[in-house]
C-alpha cells in the first residue's frame, strides 16, 4: 500500500535562483520629478539616458507614443540593455514588452518580415470586456440521468442532469442536457464544488471547492482550490475580462479558419507557419470594432531589438512601413556601432541604420562608466550574488574595470568569489582578484596574445 508523506519545509530552506546580468534592476531609478538618482533601483550612472527613458515611459503610459522609435546608441557595456530592462520594469506586467536580437529575424523556415510582424503584434495587448449571463453557485444536489449508448446498448451515456445551485441569497434547481452533463463528469464535479455555467454556450467552469460545504470543512489537506460560496442570485450577469495580444488573436483565427488543424490531419497538408494578411486584417477590423463599442481597450507595448545593426535594408524598410500603421507598439532599437555599412548594401550610415529611419527616431546616448559608477555597480552585483567583498578587493576590481571594461570586471567578481570559496574564505580578498585576473585575459590582452602567436595560428 502506497502512502503519501508530507513534510514541512524548514524556514531556512533556499530555492534555486539564477542570477542573470540584469536581475538586480528594479526600474529606472527616477525621482517623482523624473530626475535620476546616482544609485537607485539597481541603476547606476547614465543619468541623462535614464531621464530620457523616463519621459518615454510616461508617454507610453499615457498612450501618446504609439508608432514611435527610440534608438539607444553607445559603446559596448554602457547599459543600453539595462535601460531597456528598466523601462520594462517601470511599465509593469500589464504592458507587453518583447525583447529580441537583430539576428533572430534570419530563419530558413520563415521570412524576415513575418518574424518582425509577429514580434510587433505580440507587443500590442487587447483587453476585452464582455458581459455574459451565467448560472453560478455551490452544487448542493446533482442527479445525472443516463441512457443506453446508441451503438452499444450495454454502455450508458449521460442524457441530462438536474443540478441544485446555492448562493448566499437563493437556491435554484436547473435542468441541462447531455453536453453539460458530460462536462460535469469529465471534470469530476460533485456536490460541494462551485461552478459557473454559461447560459448561452453551456460551457462549464469549475471554480473550486466551497468553503461552506461539508467537503470544504472536512479536509485539512486538499489539492482542490477553496473558494467562498457565491453571493447574489444564481442567474446573474457578470463581466469577464480577457487579455490577449494581437498575435494570440491571429493564431486563434488562423486555427479557426483551418478547422483546428483538421486539414493537416485528414488531407495530409502541413499547417502553415505563416499567417495570411487577410487573417491579420480581419483581426484588426474586429479589434477596432470592439474598441469603438467600448468593449475592448488597446495597450501598446514595447518591442526592444538588441544588436539592431544586424537588420538589413529589407527589415528596416518593413519597420518604417509598419510604424505608419494604426496598430503598432513603441520600437526601441539598441546598437553599439558607429559609422558602418547597412547590412545588405554598400552604403555607410550612422549606427548602420538608414537615414530616413534615424530621422524619424529619438536617440538616447549612453557613455562610458566612470570609476565611481563601476564601484557602485560592483557593490550591487556583489550583493545580488551574495558575495562579501573586502574593500581592497573592491578597489582592485574597480581599477581593472576602469582600464578594461565593466563586463570583464563583473565576470572577474564571480570568478574571484569562486576562488575564495575554494580557498575556504568567507570574503573575497585582493589576492583572489589578482589570481583570477592573472588566469584570464580581457579583450586587449587576448588581442596581444593573438598577435604574438599570429604566425603559428591556423587560418582555416
């Protein structure tokens, strides 16, 4: 006989956490007047860029910046992605924020424009409000009537059901057909469950086990969700709110037109990886109609494209055309290139972008971090990684970061912490930093090493 063992988890037990490059960022670190503090919300330095991003966030929240482009331009390791993450934190969970790299648009199975338009439509949220009549209450009585199966007389199938629903105000008995009876049996719904039945479609939703029912009071440990007994009448009109993106609605409509994939099942055809323009146009029209009827609200989000200099002229042209449409998010492009060739052409341009796209964009510049900013970032990263740093070690890491790069010194911080752990030390000392610095090379040292052995290195 198998028995389930239940043990209490000790209060000091820890859970696995993955520490990423930007997990310490909580926002843009701005005051109420949108002035940037030197150190706040995990952000350090880059005050002008953060204040500019704060203005962008305010315009996004007020719905005034749809169809605009923001370019984050600066050397590598100057916080461009960190600012984009800060923008997403400031916007909150309700505003769609999609992050992608410029290299992701190149696929052997799908066109570049298809990948871009899908990413754009994932960034546009649609909040749909719908009033529906439902029967809602706790089941106090249920009686399922069965009948012989039409093809197998020895098998019984549900024919109808009589349900007694109870709320805090009234109790009502209703009769329903075979479809609702089958749903009740498939979901294992019995007395004590709180359910909703759509009066128009007959869809049954199991909300959980009633706290006032005998079952809800009997079990101390139960996997069922406990909910209070509903208030009001059994038959009521309720507002349901659904939050989807335009991409979700595209997929739903595409599956509906394809018969839920039946074509590929019975006719031997493969389901298409791309969605027709007609389907997207129909979705846009239905969304606009819902908005005009005050049944839906549009939430333009943000599409952040990192390493956007990897996009080619065709992709830039498509983005320029997409920015002129009615349903489009805010697009943030980040690049660390200067005057460089536009991919797919022989034309050189600032940032590797076409001049007409730069002309219709606002550009936020980032700059190299000074020593004080590097020191504060290292403190934050050490706290995030739960590393104890001695002052001498912090100063040594700061010097290395000022001479090399912030990214390199952040990597050394983790390596020095591991070295201290191996040496059975509770804090990272300057000896740990010097040892890992001697074991690993930064970009400049690696370049010198390759030049030294240039003749001995293989070319192919």
